[in-house]
C-alpha cells in the first residue's frame, strides 16, 4: 500500500496558504485510523451531486450531478473540467486500470468512454446500452469488457474495443440497479429493485445461481409501490465476500422513512454474513460501500433530514464501530489508492475529501 | 363497498331541470363482451366521464411538462408525441403515441400546496364550500333517468371518503369500489328466494312511505338511494365474477391498476356515467424519480390500452377523459431526491368528449417555477369539463327555489380547449 503524502498534504490546505503544519512529536500522521477521519478538502460544484469516483492512480476525481455533465477535478491541482455529451444525469462511473479512461452511464441509457489525458475530453465511444436508464457500468478485471444494467431488466456485456454487444442476460423481473464483476473475471453479479441478486456465468452465458437480498426491498402499502435496489455493490479484494448498500425496513418510503443497510454475503455459499445498520435515529439510504485494503469496511449514507454519515466496521464484527457525522447527505463514496483518503459526493454540491489519520493542526503564521 | 352518504339538508329537494345542452337518455346496452361490437350499442348514448386520478400529485416535470437539461429538470428526457411539436416525458412512451387524442393544460395555479384543499378544488371547482364534485354533477345531469348503474363510481385500492354530492342528493354521491373485489353482500342471503326478496323490498318501501308522511322525504332518500344502488349492482354482479380475458390482462397488465381499468372499461361500456380510477403513489417526497419510473411505467401502458379501447369502440367522442391530480410537484429537488407539493405551476391532460385534441394550453417559465402564459385554476377547469360535456356550467342548480351556480361565476371555461 503506497502512501502519497505530498498529495495528502496538498489536499489538506487548499486555502490556507500562510499556514504551517503543527505536528506533535511522536505522532504518526500516516497511520490509518478511521476514528481520526477528518475533512481535508472540498471540491465545489453548483448543483447537488449524485455520484463520485476516483481513478485507480489517484489523479482524477469525477462526479455526476443533477445536471447533464461529468465534473472532473485534478486531485493535485484541484482544477476542474466539465465533460459534456450525456443527455441525462450520470449515476455510475468506472475507470481503466491506468486511470486514463473514464466510463460513464446515464439515466438516458447511454454508456460513454472518455480519455482524461485530453485537455478537453470528448466522448470517444458511445453505446446506446439500455432502453430506459443505464444504471451501472463496470470494467472487467481483464480490461476488455464492460458490464452494464438498466431499466430494460437486462444485464449486458460489451466488447470494449468496438462497443459491440457480447452477451445479454435476461432474468430480472424488475429494474436492475447495479452490476459488478467478480475478481475472478468469470462471473458477474447484478441486483434488482426487489433484492434479487443473480450470479451470471460468463462462460456459459447463463445464470448460475441467485442470492437472496430481499430484505433490501419493501412494499409501501399506502402508496402501492416498491422501493429497494442496490445503491452500491462491491466485492472484497479477495473475492470472498460481496457487499451491497441500500435500504431496509420500509415504513414510508415516499417520505424517506426507511433504514439504510449494508449487507455482506459469502461468495462461495451465497449465505448472508452480516446486516449492518447505523443507529436507528438515522433513516434513509446507504449510498456507498468500500472495502479498505486493511480489511475494514466503509459505508456512507444519507439521512432523510439531509445529513450524512460515514460508517466503519472491523472485519467479522456485526456492527459499525465508528460513525462520523457529515454535513450533508452522502450520495457516493470512493477510496483513494493511498488508502488514507476517502471521497464523498454530497447533496450540497461538493465532493469532500476525508483523511483517515490523525489530523495535522494548522496555525497561522 | 363504501358508500358515501354526502347528504345535506337541501339534498332531497333538488328539482330536476332539463337545462343540459347535451345530456341525453338513450337506450341502455349491457354487454360484457368487451368487443368493439359494443361500439354500435353505445354510440349515440349519453355522455360520460373517465377520470384517472393520479393520487398524491404526479410531477408535471416527469409527465406533461418536461424541462430536460434545466436546473430542476431531473434525469428524464422529453420525447416527441403523435402531435407535431408536442413533447412529453420519456416516462410516457405509450401515451406519447396517443397524444392526438389528448390535450395538455400546462398553466394551472391552484395557490395551494395542500392535498385536501387541492383535491377538493380540482373536484368541485371551488376553493371552499359545500359543492358537488364533477362526478356527482355528471351523475345528476347526464345519467339516464333509468340508469342501471350508479351515476358516479370510484375504483380505488384504498379509501379516502369524500362528501361528493353535496346538495345534489345521495343518489349522486360517489360509490366506491375497493379495486375489483365485489362489494360485500352482493348476493341474496342463502335460502332467500328472489320472490321473498322482492316482498321484503316492497315492505321496506311501504314503511318508508309511512315514515315520509310524518317526517318528510329527506330522512329516507339516502336509504332508498343505497338500496337502489345495491339492487343495480346485484343485477350486475357478473362484472365482478367474470375474470378478465387473458389477452386483456396481457394488454392492461396484471397489476391492480390494470384490473381496475378493465373494470372501468366494462362499467363505461355499460353506460356508467362517471367512472373514476385512482392510481396511488405519486406523493414522492423522496425518490421521486425511481417512484415515477415505477408508477408512470404502470400507468402509461394501461391507460393507453384503455384509451385505445374507448377509441375503437367509438366511445371516446362521448367520453370526457381526465388525467389529473390534486397538484403537481416542486421544480426544486430536495435532498431525498424528492419533489414536494406544488400547486403553483403544473399540468393535467384532457381528451375525448368536447375537447379539442392535440392542444397545449398555457406555458410555464423556463425552469417550471411559475406560470408564464394563460394561468388557470380549478375553477376554469371545472367549467371546461362541464361545457365539454354539454352542460352549461354558467347556469344554476335549482334547489328548492334557491339558485346555486354550477360553476364558480368568477371563473370561465378554457374556450380554446373546447371542440
């Protein structure tokens, strides 16, 4: 795990040019401790954000918003670029392993690819992937295929080189919210509105099994409608566990009265390993989940009041051991390659960068 | 079955006057065939209303007045319709292909964001006061004298009870069906032969007559109306007993709304005067976009199939179609991805009997935050509904020598919307 401390320091003082660091002797300011998580930078946009991602090399932070654009910040310089071309909100991103190419999915059903090394990137590939929203996009571990899912109830696999459809997986009966490659590269998982997780065998092109996450949906009798779906989906780095973020205990979904939940499943057996929920006073949606290389789990969510929280869970524990209050709803979460920084897309229109170490106090000269 | 009494002191003294320009009796035709052959039977019959009520307040931005790419436009795009130049939300692809049957009013300002106030204003055409709903007015002035079905039927999956008839009398009050389930006790009690039931009814009427002599008609009319409507339904219980055809369910959908709309079609085919179908689930203070995807996805195809069937049966020309809510939803998107109550600048769609098809009335500003042109409210709409049906809404209800204006005298119909 590499630590890019110079970038972190740069991020920690975007406005206090005259400040000097106040370092306590004997304190390891690089030691990772989620309890010490603190904000170090803010990247502002003008409208609420919907999602975020950071590239695997830690150079680019991207966010979708309640507009038609993709917002790209250079992590080091904090300069911002805007990518235009989508016809709807962008909800999901993925990056190539070298961080140079961005893939984006929008509610209009399109998938686009962008070369971020260009000064003013234009879409270099557009796939009309789904009828209705394209809710999710993921790049295969071997970097040759894209997986997408959408409101046409389909999961699709695309050839990255030419944008051609390779496989289409039918079987979901409600909108498909998220899709993810297993690290073995041989399987895909997808989760729909009703908490049905299908596992697709990429060799046979067929569904190999299903996992029951039906606790992550609820029927609101008063309004006669279902609410649910995966709002984030990620495998543990070794592929032994699947984490999915969303909701449970729907009481009045039209007013946002339900509980956030992060569920963990054993990949081999498909059995539930944990149901993680924040304090019961926090009602809303879990919008993000990430496995930290050190083994702990990070979640992010939005309360119906508009506040947000970050949650931290140690391996094999059944509850979060630390919660950090956030000033605004968290709508997306990602982890930088230095393993010390988190980014959160907030409903108040900014990406916040948080550092999971002892805070270096600043003082004025 | 829930029965709304809606009974006031003046209920039972309304003189029936033929001041209706277009009301007509006509022969009754009962059929469960569901086939276009019904068209000939219903042609030339009385005018009716199909109300599709999107309860909770459908978002105008996700339906009739999309503003993609603007500050509050949301994630959905606008799509062209069968009317050149008219665009609606991409959440309504089936309806879009049928907009040549419909028109949109995009400039409604109710000046209220309250569910009850909005609903009552939209139904009564008045902000306050005991006035009848448009369905009850239709029942009063359009239902044939010997109608074989209650004049105002509401199919819903849950119960909001409104006083709908006001002074028009209990027989014009809304009769509510909880979905397609048959009303309770529709069949005669076991062991009671029809002849005995008739004798029982005659005895009840005899008691009523004696009671009326001493207490006046008002005290018994409500009960009479209930019994009469129950009798009508008992003779039509096959409506509920016969399951819909598979091909109809395939077209309309197997969900509650699909089944409710199939029942509405049957009732309209059989000369019901006003049939209201409520589709719940639009009060989306959170997750507005996912919920509108789900709800309008259900509404769009089902409603379109019903519209097709009315058209194919030749019934559309005599059926006023209303797709409406109690208000719209805020342009501003809240922190829960919700939109809140918004009566300030929103839309409905109308079509069929007496309505100019393919029109867009009024306009909101670029962000949808205010009406920009041709502001109207529910008073104007109320006049428009009734005049489209041939009812002179500027006339009065005559109630025991007292005149009560049918429509709000301060409002006028939207004349350019009338065919």
